[in-house]
């Protein structure tokens, strides 16, 4: 599986609100950061499952507007929309892939 396929699979699980599939694309030691200050906002797969179980209740949907690949990183420009409120957020996500799993993510919000 290519690194792009790993991230695409993760997005597809996200859009289906499939927490088991979504979590399967992440490493056990997943760390999520905000950019540029590198504040850790999520650490470990269990915390990821807990956070996104709640997120999926909002029926969110991510639409990828642009994707670039640099080394072992996939950089997505996304529009995330709440299925409940219709509110949208524009953001960039940088996914670092190791051993066919997402090991780190940086979010850059507009």
C-alpha cells in the first residue's frame, strides 16, 4: 500500500464514520499536533478512538481539495463539514506515514 492509499483509506473511513476502520490506519503511538507551535492535541490510539467516536456523532465529512506527497508525508487541503450543522472548516493536514500506518499528524487551521 502506498502512503497516499493509507491516507485515502483513512479519509474514506472518516467519511463513513467507521471508527474501527479509521483507527486501523493509525499507529498505536499516534501523535497529533497543532502547527506551528507543535502542541500535542492527541496522543495514542486509545485517545484517538475516544475523540473520534464523539466526532463521528456529528456526522462530519471531509472533502480533499488538494493533495501533495513529500517523502513519507501526505499533505491534504481539506474542507471538513459537520453533517448536523452544515458548518465547514478549512484546514491543512500533514500525515506522516511509517510502516503503512499514520504515525503523526499536524493540523493547520485557517
